[in-house]
């Protein structure tokens, strides 16, 4: 068990990400029910945003104040990630509603740009990201070993 964890830690990881950004507030109107978004600090670098109904978290997204991968694109700004909506609430525009809320909140607090990363195969997330008002920024491909990145390729998409 311990050896598996050590091997996983020391393996080379392939990175293939589409990076989107938002530089100015974008209004997002929920066509159905509006939800109350709560947040709590997880650490000095991570904030959890979530919607809770009847003591059940139906959606959560996290805001990372900084990520190592942002250095590769020479961009500064918080990044939204690790977003998930439970199955019974998917398709109700909750995901774009929450990420739009987070981005607008950050932009209103003197942040110049907010980012969100997604793998190219996650078409439903891409649709939600674009619906929330994020714009394509960069397609990033690289290899990572521990905190070191190599074979870095950046292109627009």
C-alpha cells in the first residue's frame, strides 16, 4: 500500500488542459431557481464554495489563490477547480451559476483575472465554463514530475 503511494508520487504525469479566463464581470441569469452560495476557507490558499439543500451539498467548487501550473503560462490570478454537482441537480445551470459568482466576486475584490482549467474531453464542463462567461485563454500540454514541468507546449484554441 505504501509503495503504491510512493510510486504514484514519483511518476511522470501528462498535463493536457484548456485554460479559460475572465477579466471583467459577466452577468449570469438563472432561468430557474436561484441558489444561495456559501463559502468557507479550507486553507490560506483554498476556499470552498458550495450550495447546500436539506443538509446535502449539491454542488461544490474550489478557488485556489495560486497554483504551480499558473507559472507555466506566466499568469497571475486565482483559479477555480475541483467542481462537481451531484447527479440529480445536473443540467440546471448550477455549475455556470457558481463559477460565474466566484469569478465576479474575485473581480469585484481587485483581482485582474480569474482562471479555470478543464481537460479537453470534458465537454459538459466546457459548455458550462463558456456559458458562465469565461473566454478561451490557452491550451497547455506538458509533462510533470513532482513540481517540475517539461515538454511544455502552449497554443491558442
